[in-house]
């Protein structure tokens, strides 16, 4: 007789001793249930860490911070690389995980998609990442820094409600310059409201034309208390301000990100009060010293001038000015006489040369030739006759003499007469 096998139970509560599930069915149901669990952020401590070179996956074990329980965790290489130094035995971490059920072995583990240091380490990592980001944008660059005004008309002061830091700034500034005036904005200096209120106060004071410098201050505290002054909103508000910003947050060893963007970092609120205004007593002392030095310099210049004047007065020329003039007059007269003699000699030489030139010119001139009995014969057309062959018998000629002229008629010519 054939035994009919019953249909497998659809639900777990429908299973019986006679109609059980196979192990694989239970495992599949467990995996399906686990897969429906949403990714969850957990905090735990790493107790074992194993990263094999060349393996795309890293494995480690975490335990609860209070209960005695642990679970294995796995993560891909990119997640591990992003976590950096956070992954080491003993480190506390915050992870975004999703449960993972492995069918073959029926084991439950966690798959991590993000891993960060927990507690203070996490804050420090986030701060460092933000610092590097802002530095890459040039927000901390020195060329953006402004000089503090020598004597501000009004000081903007951002501080806690009735805080000691407020009193320190005002007291030290007033002690140095009693007439200093403040425009105060009291804000939350720690907690969730800190960043929003501080950044808003910076923008508000920056919009006031009479505010020449803004001091952001609070007293010391734990790193967590000062986190608001490292908030990106505060840093960007300080960077955008046209008014110089002084950061005076915490003690000298505290360095919130506001310190890096501020135009001046004061080590303490007390130090800020001393930096924003000049010291009246020191300025008066400086002016007194400058006036003393100026008076001494002027007196020295006057005394030197008087000595130089006395030296000039003691010179002979100043004792008898007429003697110097007489000497100069004699020199001038002597020079005039020498000049006259030289001019007369030059003129005499020139006269002799002119007479000789004139005699030479006279001796060779046509007039002198005529004076010796010669005559110049010219035809009626004024052509000068130099050749007997150029005239004929009966031609009329004009004979130019040394004095006057006469008209002659040619009776004959002798073109071939020998020269004598």
C-alpha cells in the first residue's frame, strides 16, 4: 500500500512532527526575514580585526559596549579605506550595518557600509575633514586676512549670556582705552543653537557701519563644548564678513576652526580685550617722548644754525664787505684794460692785412691797367675786342680809358703782329 506524502506546511506554525520543514526551507525563511531588516547605525568595540592583503573583503568582530555579546562584521575594501585608522583592535566605532544570513552555514553576520570612529575620535575626524575642505577652498589663506583698526569706533562683541568672557573683554579693553564702546550680542556658546546664533550675530554686526571690529569669545571648556565654533556655518560667516574678526574662544591650547579663518586669534578673552584697542597710558607716554625728542631735535637744529651763522659772520668778507668789492673792482678793471689792449692789437693787425689786400687788389685791377695807358676797345654791341681779326676797316670802336672814353674809326688792321 502506497503512503501519500502530505503537502509541505506553508507557515512555520503549521509544521508538525509528521510534516516538518527541511532545514534549507527554514534557512531560506530566516534569510528572507533578515534581508527585510533595514540598515541600522550601531556603536560597538572592535575586538578582532583581520585584513588579508589582496582580499576585497575585510573581517572583524565587534562586541557590545555593555552586554557580553559579539558579532562578526565584514566590509569591502573601499569602506575600510574610508575608515582609515579607525579600524584596529580596541577601537570604538559607529557603523551603518545590515544583517546578513549565510545559507550554507546558517550563520548571521553584519555587512558594514560606513565605519567611523565613535565618541571624541569621531568628532576629531569630522573636524579634520572639514578643515581640509575649507583650506582647499582658500578660506584660511593669509591674503584674506585684514588688519585690525588702530582705534575702533565701536567693538562688536559676541559672547554668552552674562558670561565671564564678556566681562574680561570689556574690563581689559576699558582699562586700556576708557572711551571704548561695545555693541554686544549674547548668544548660546555651546550646544545645538550655538552655531546658528553665532553665525547670525556675525552677519548682524558686520552690517553695522559703526562697528569696526568683531570679537567672538567664550571661556574654556571641553572639546565638545567648543564644537559650535568649528561649525562650517560659523567659519563661512566669519570669512564673508567685511569687518575684521577676532577669535577669542577657550584657552590658548584650544584651536576651533574659527581661529584659522579669523583675522586675529587672541589666546584668551583677556588677551582679546588688550588687542582690540590701544593703551591710552602707553600712547600718552609715546606722545610725550615724541614731543621731547622733537623739541630736542629742533633745539639742536637751531643751535647748529646759530653756530653756522656765527662762522659766516666771522669771515673777513663779512667784517669789511667793501674790501671784497674793491678787490673785485680792481680785478674787473684790470680785465677790461687787458681786453681793450687785445682788441686794439687785433684791430691793428686786421687793418694792416686789409691795406695789403687792398694794394694787391689795386695792382691787379682793370683800373690800374688803364692808368698805365692801356685802353679797352668795345664794339657798338659792347663786345670787347681782343683780336685784330675781329674788326674791319671802317668799323667804329669805343676806347675806354682810365678816365673817360673816345670813339675811333678803324683805318686798318694787323692781325699777325708779333707780341712784345
